[in-house]
C-alpha cells in the first residue's frame, strides 16, 4: 500500500468515526428534559413562532426554511444546512461556531451525552406530527410543546 492509500484510509476512518459519534443514539426521555432550554424560544406546534421559529416538521429540512418566520440571519439563510443528527450535533455544540453570524444567542450544549439525548428527542419531535407523538409518549406535555407561548385564546 502506498502512503497516499494509508492517508486516504485513515481519513475515511476518522470521518466515519466522527459521523457515527454524531449519530450515536441518545435517550429521548433525558433529551426531553434538556429540550426545556429550547422551549424558551421555540415551539413544536406548527406555525407557532416565538422568538425563534416553530420547530415542527424540521427534521430533514433545510435550515432557515420555515414559512412565515421572517427573522433568520443572512448567515443561516446562506448556509446549505439540512437538519439531521450530524448538523444538529454541530449546531447544538455551538451555534455561533457552526454558523458564524447567526442571531441565535444560545451558547450551546458542551456535554456530548446531553447533545445526543436532546437530538434523540428532536428526531422524534421534529418529524411530521412529532409534537403530538412526543406528547402521546409522555415525553413532554402539550403545554411544553407550545414552548413559552402564552395561553391559546378560545
């Protein structure tokens, strides 16, 4: 084997290891508790935007693409990011580092295990119909799915 082949194989192993680490399964029950920090600015209810956009149905979608939410930073709009295990791991570790110039003031979650847990929760909650699913599973209450939104008017 040539040196170039060893370098290529080594790089592939490193990339593969980083990818599987980012995709490592977390605990959605613990992640639901960590999600409380997100609920200060986001809801899981479709079209219910708070300081941040609704997160409903965002799994697998492009960042800065929620219709009806006007306050995305240019930096996030210009990035070609699709929300999944890997991108959420980088975002949740440090949003400003992942997308310099973002408006999100959240400093990130430095603990890797906590990030894996909240990503496991978000994988469920951000899927289509996810808010109802995580409420039905008892991970959060219907009020928690609304985030810090004021009470609905009837």
